[in-house]
């Protein structure tokens, strides 16, 4: 992981400082460092999902059990979760999503464009506060702010890690 950007270290450090012990994810290159760190950490539960909406239920269960969690997914997975997001809103569950964006800055895969363009609008329509991060210097303060909003104010927050930050994937 020597080639990983420094901000990825900040992400895992901040999540653990907020006592997040439940990591659910659908494997994604944009989340590789955080996923690997969670798998290596004996103090957390790292759960691979078969589909993204399972992560919504996992975080609701974690909250009910007194634990904190995060769902790591790609923007294309947001569409799979729309029905489950009503559960978040109606149950007033605090929810933290880290979303690696596709379909924005420099996207070359036409299949990623529709959901990438609709992702933030869909999340906001479902009651999520969205925070877009485009520069490495904004990662730590934005994630700290998101964790405060989720774990102190009980909000549903989606942190969108844009392709300007992650880099566009070749297609």
C-alpha cells in the first residue's frame, strides 16, 4: 500500500477515532485501502456484501446494537439502495456512506454515466446530506464533519469521493 495516496490513511484513522467498528462493503478499487485496513484490524468487523442495500440494514442493526458503522460503495450501487433508504429515513437511523463516484470528471465508461450523474440527487431525495470531496486536502475535515453530523446529530450523510479526487478509471 506504499503507492496509496496519504488521504486514504486519514480516512481509516478518522473512522476508527469515531469508534466505527462495522465496515460493510462491495469490493471497489476506490475503497481498497480502507477495506484492506478493516480486514487487517482485529478490533472491527469487516463484512463483504453481495449487494449494497445489505449495508443499509447492517448499519441499522449496528446502531440498534450500540455500535457504529460505515457502508463503502460505488455510486452505481446507490440505485440498488433506494428502497432501503426509506428505512433510514423512517427509522431515523444515523447512516454514514462513503461513495466512490463514477460518471463524473473524466469518465470514459458510458455505462457509469447515468447513475454517476443521478447519484447526489437520488441521495438528497432520500434524505441524505451529501458532501462532495474533490481535493485531498478536503478529505480529513470533510470526513470529520460528516462523522459529527452522523454520530452526534443522528443524520444520514453520504460522502462522495469524486473522480477528481480518485482519478478517472481507464475504459
